[in-house]
């Protein structure tokens, strides 16, 4: 980071003493000379601006926006630590240093050590959160109500046994069926819990596969459908096959979910996430909205042109995508 900042300090045409350079008095000051050819501060500025200028200034702008919109929380720090570990593992797999990996494979710029990488991850996390917050704020009351009715209004408590769909899955299924057959009431519950501890690969296996107050948004669709059609103290005699594995479930109870007011913000952010995942251009639209909110002004004409070209490219891509979708529907 320091190396990049030193190189880019000439953008201000002020002083760069932090990099060990003399004070720049004017654009004609000579910064280097070879074989009688002189290079001025203006020439250096134009060269660096062409190589690093636009992307660096945009990064500065977005970091300032993210810092104003979102605080650096423990969650952001934890996210960055996990990201750092993730990138380090991949760098090792490719036989690269962390810095070489994130600059060449991830596209990070201006990083020279682990702390720089961690800070860059935090900046991106905060910007993503800022964008999600804006989208969440635009979610309508009707959307929240509909999502609540579909996903939060009812909760279930149940036990689950999750089996990996591997070579010995059939043997485990037969064994579980045999152990649960002809059991009911408390005897069934205890037998089911023992089978969960013995065979389940779910993280709740040690607790007998207990899932408390489950809502639709955190349960596999096929499991949710079964829960709706079952009675309390009933289990699935036919296992449920899903992408994550094979389930047996035993329903314990059905209850009313939390009041809408208590989960309103959570629902807004879930809907916002769905919208961002469904629309590849929404992120850019909100990012532009945030930049406009802070009244970004480019004094340098080249950078202004680069930014306008970026916006035009996004608009053109949106039009092409819209036309492509229309043609597909026809």
C-alpha cells in the first residue's frame, strides 16, 4: 500500500516527502534525467494517471463512501480474517505469494502485505453491506408481508437424520428404518435421537438432530413440504432426497412464528439479497446511486471521461441483456 501511495502522491502535485522525494514546486520540476533527457513532474503525473489514476481514485471514493455508510464491526473483521485465510490457501495451492495471488487472480491493487489485503477485504465487505442496505430500504411493506407469510409465519421444531448420498447410504437407510419401525410416542423420539447421533452427518447430530423453530428460508424445500403435511410425533418412513443429502425427519411441534415487527429488518435484507442475486446490474445501479449521493465530481477530464464511459458500458450491457431476454421469450 505504501509503495502505491508513494507513486500516486504526484496526483496532488503537492509534496511527497513521505516517499523520500523533495517538494514539487510546479509541473516543470525535473524528477529524473538520463542521457540528457529530462522528465518533469507533469510527465510523471500523466504517466501514472494513465496506469493507475482512474482505478485508484475510484477505490478512494468507494472506500470513503463505505466508511461513511457502514461501521467496521466484529463481523466485518471476522469476514476479513476468513477471506485472508481463504486467499492464503489458494495462493499456496498455486505456488504463489499471497500478494501475487490477490493482485493477479483477485484483482486487488495497492496491496503489499497481509494487513493491506485484510483492509481491502473489509472495504469490499462494507461496500457490499452499504449496497444491500440501500436495496433493503427500498423493499415495500407488501413484499415484507408476503415474505413473512410464506417463510416466517409458521415455525416447526423437529429432529433430523441427514445421510450422505454415498455407497453405503442404502445400508444406513435400511438400518434406520428397522430401528424406528413400529415405534411411537416417547419411544420413537428416543430411538430417532439415537439414530441421529449414530448416523447423521448434520452439525446437530450430537443433539439428536434437534432443529428448533425452523422457518422456511433455512430448511430445504422438500423437508419443509414434508413438515407441512405431517402431524406431531410423526416421522418420514420414506427418506427425503435433496441436493445436500438424504433426510429422515420427525416432527415435534408446529407453532406461530415471531411477530413481523421483530423480523422486519431481517426479512428486508433477505429480500435485498435475493434481488441482488437475481439482477446482475442492480449492484452497479445502487453503487452509482451512492456515488451520486456524495456528489462525486471529477476535476480531471480524462478521469471524468473514464467514469462516463464506465456508466455507458453498464447501460449498453443492460440493454443487450434486456434484448437477449426478449428474444429468448419470443
